[in-house]
C-alpha cells in the first residue's frame, strides 16, 4: 500500500467521528456515537438494587454489560440474540471500564450498561466502549477518568490506524486498545493476527497518539449537553 489508503486516509488518520450524549430521556445516561460507518447507542441504568440477589457484592457495585449487534447492522442479516462474540465483547468492555469506576461507593448495587450496534463497519467494540464511557459519564457515575478506545492493524504489510471494513477483511492483524485519557493506562489490549515486535510497538504508538484527539470529542459532547447547546 503506497501512501493513501482505500478510503483516502493517511496511515495515521482516524475515520470521521461524531458523539452525542443524553439522547434518551428514560435512561440514567445515554450516548450515540458514529465512528466512520459504525453507529452505536449506549444506555446506562443505575446504580440500582442488584437482581438477581446472588450477584450482589457486599462491598461494591457490579457493572453488567450487554453488547448486542442489531440483526440489521450488517449486510448479511444477523440472527437476533446473544452469540459467543457478543458475550466476549460484553466481558472485555466490562473489564476495560471497571478500572475507572468508583464501584465501592455503591455496595450491593448494579450498574446496567447496554450497547446496541445499529450499523457495523469494523471496529464496533472500540465504538461501543467509547459510547459506553460517555453514557456512564452522562449518568453521573463517579469516574477517575474517561476511557478512549481505538484500534490499529496491518494491511498489505503496513501498520495503519483505525481499520475500516475492507481493510479489516483483507488485513493481516487487528489491535484494539482501551486507554485512560489522562494518564494513558491501558485497560484493554487484544490482538488478532500476526505482528512483529516492531510492528506491535508501532501499532500501539498509533493508538496512544490519538487518545487526546478522541478524548477532545468526548469532552465536547459532554460539555455541549451541559452547556445547553
């Protein structure tokens, strides 16, 4: 791949991003994120009493995450309901977000986080995590920091940032990451495919290099709501 990518982006360039919070009145917190052609809606309910009760923890709240891809979100209609992939992404999303939440303030409670992918075009777990972080902030859940999620990968032997669907399909590796916005701590790191040690470092550096850029969009979305824009 020489210079520009299939969609005209530079190797270190993100797809267009749009974020909005407070999009649903009946949720305690909500957000809508467009990342390239991905469209995700996240809602938060709680903290509230945890049901079933055997899941309660006496010293902290639990974060219950449900990630789902709508059946119409992909070209080949997806079977409705949970599958192995959505269960795995629900779990890694929970693990990516828990380190920044003050769960100890809400013993025996549950914070219920739902992520619905309305349209999918590669990188839905990162889009969902960004939407989830915003919805948690909108719900007023105490957080040490916002979490930014972004992926890099390898296409045609070149390490690039934020793969789209065509690049993901023909690519040789994918590296999704979730990173705290202030101190740049990594809360999620997965890899699919093969990267050399140098390529791995290059992919990580690409992701870390755009954390501030994505966080700026997150913060603007929150400020726009609370400043009445």
